C-alpha cells in the first residue's frame, strides 16, 4: 500500500531563517505531488505541484520554492522566512494521469510552522 | 476549475443523518465530484467520489442529480467523531490534477 511521510510535525523558526520541509511517498511510482498551506480556520491553498522529477509548477508567487530531486521526494524551501509564512503545510500525492485514477489526493500529516 | 459553494457550518446530534449540499453550477462534462474530511491538525482524508447518480461506500453516500449542478454528501447516523470540516471539490483528470479546496463546511456533532 502507499504511504506518505512528511516531517517535521512542528517547527518554530525565527524570521529570516531558511526552511526545508520534506515529503516522501512510498509504494507508488511517478506520483503527482503537491504542497498546500492552510491558515488557521481557512481552506487549503495550493502552493506547488509536480508531475515528474524536476517539473514544478507554482500557483502562488512568494518567497517559497519547491524541488523534486527524486521521483517520490518533494521538498518545500525558503531562503528567508517571513511572519506571513506561518501556517499548516500539507504534502499530498495522487496517481499519475495514466493510471486511470480520478483525481483523488492523499495527504500527509502536515507540518505546523510558526515563524516568530 | 468549477467553483463550489457549501454551507459554512452545520450542527447535528449523534445518531442523526447529515446531508451536506454542494453547488457547482459550472461543472464541466468530464469533471468528477469528490468529498474530503479534515480533522483539526490533520491532512484531509478522501471520503467519496462520484460522477452521476448515487455512490455509496462504507462511510457515506453521494447523491448527484441528473444535471450535476449540485451534489449531496450523506453521512448516516453521525457520531461525535464525525465532527470535522468537509470539502466538496470538482475537477477533471487534467494535467497536474489540480484541485481547489474552498473553506468547506464545519460539521459539529453534539451529544
């Protein structure tokens, strides 16, 4: 079966510090990968998605970036965090288009980031 | 991507059936309707998905009328543990599988 791992679970970082959140998926190949952010009491905001190694699409211009160095690894980064970067970050995966699946995304447990 | 409209919140009592309706007037021919559930400080969890008529699984039922401009998630005999946010999403198996999560419906189940 497929599993998705996301770490760390919580993170407290000072303003201006760098960020690296990692997400890995097991039990599948060539998944679509996603990074979302959720502000308190709000819906999910899609930040980045990737359909393959090195293929990243950005949905929201900001000081965050994403990379996909391996097929099942997705990394969210920042060189300098802002206060507004605080939130709940979620990684998700979905089967690739050629698997005949119907747009179902599977989420990790999330990372609670507090920028102080 | 089709825009969806859901009630902001709903209250229910244990043992009742809960129906949450989602409007999606501009749904496209090839769009599917998917519902997710999210508990506090957890990632959303897939509940059910359908294209037309009725779909049922061990957790819920999804009713979709012929015009597909709305859908209703039905949760039978809810319990306190069903208190969560429920999201209705409409989308296509398109490039990147992008889905848009709105604010969802906060369901509060009381004893």
